[in-house]
C-alpha cells in the first residue's frame, strides 16, 4: 500500500493482513476518492475521523496532505498496534490520535467535532445501513458535516435526507453525506 500525495507521497507500508478482518481501500478507489476531496476540502484545516480504520490508510493520506488532527478508531488489536508502529515510522504520531475500541462506543462517548468523517466498515456489518443516521445525528460532525461511507453495491443511500452523491469504483462505492 502507498500514500498517494503530500509530503509522504510514495511512502509504502505493508500491513500483515493475513487473517485480519480488514479490507483496505484499493489504490484505484483511494485515488478517485482523494481526487474528489482535493477539490472539496482544505486538508490543512480538516479535523479528520477514520472509523473502522483498519490499516490507517486514510489517516496517513490526510496527514500527508497537511491535516494535523486525525483520529483513528478500530477495535482489532493487531491493526491498532500496526497503526501505532506505522505512525512512529512515518514520524506523524503527533498528528494522529489512536483509539483501540469499538466504533459504536466511540460514537456514543465522544463529543469532539470533526469536519470530515470517513467510515470503511466491513461490508457485511449488519449496522452498516444505520451509520449515516448514527453519524449525522451524533455530536461528532461539526457544522460542515461531511461524512463519507465506503460500502459495496448491495447498499444504496440515495434516498437518505443527507445524501449528496455516490462514486463507484468497481465493488467499492463511496457515499457522501452533508447535513442539510
């Protein structure tokens, strides 16, 4: 896996993904997503939250592009340990807060405001359809309230009141939500 832009551009990291319950975003899908975000947000002023963070891929990308306040949440202990080590190896530990806990507990128990929230849950997570309401109605989003949900084609959020757009990259879909 590689970081595609910013001061860490081209840096590679190698998660020991054997038997991990993670699904890293493919490079093609990630490039498409960040091409969209590059034109929509200011990375340097973003306060970023990565739910179901897995390898930390999205946190590294945000920090590389200038974000100095990124938060990672995942309950899989080996993934959390990998992200701690990778953050240290990349020299970005001062910009990254790491929580090794259940995402739903984090949502209920934290009230810090985030300008961009990304969730890449397991596609078979039974609560996946509830995530847009859960996030958009929580205390987590700031007034901009951008939430991006990675999912597969089996999920369709186009009738959600806060839905803005969906972008498809094969089996990977990104639905964008803004508080209206």
